[in-house]
C-alpha cells in the first residue's frame, strides 16, 4: 500500500469514527466520507468532503471542527437549520449553501423538518493531519 493510500485510509477512519457513534443514536446524523486529497499547490493543506444525512427531526450536537478547518456546506436535499457562532439561526434549503470559518462554533445543525430527511455536502479545507475533525461541546 502506498503512503498516500495509508494517509487516505487514516483520514477515512478519523471521519468514519464519529459517524459510527452517531448512527447508533436515533435522531442523530449519519456522516459518510466521500473524498480526501492533499492540495498539490498548497503544501500542508488537505481537501476532504463528507455527506451528512439527517433523519426527520435529526440533529448534531453543538460542536467545533479542527482548528484549521474552513468549511463550505451545500444542502443536497431537504432543509437544514444552522447557526454558526453568534450569527443568525437560519434555514437553508436544497441548493443553498453556507460556510464556517476556522475556529467557528457550530451551535445549531439540524434537520428543519420533523417529517422529511435532509442531506448536505460538507467540504473541508484543513491543515493536513489536523484532528479530530469534529469535537462536540460535551467532550
């Protein structure tokens, strides 16, 4: 196995671990890693993405991401309620997007519907090796 493949496998393990914990709890999100690659023209930076699926009424606990993480979120289906730092609590619908600057506190991240599922694509630009990717406020 190549060193790059080992690094990719390591990132996927880091991303998948929180997902496994959340899928065991009804009403929480499922996180599926979709892409990870070093950014060739930005040494020390990695681009990675995950799909976050919320069941009806599902939510993520308030959390922070890796300190270097700049995050772009795009709603694939349904509607997502989000509040980052002290910004407004806002509902984003399929086709809409928002971002989180490095060090942001994601206070609210949840499905805005109690009857329909919702999905979003989260794209991270991070310092390579910056972990953990997500830390809930309770930890």
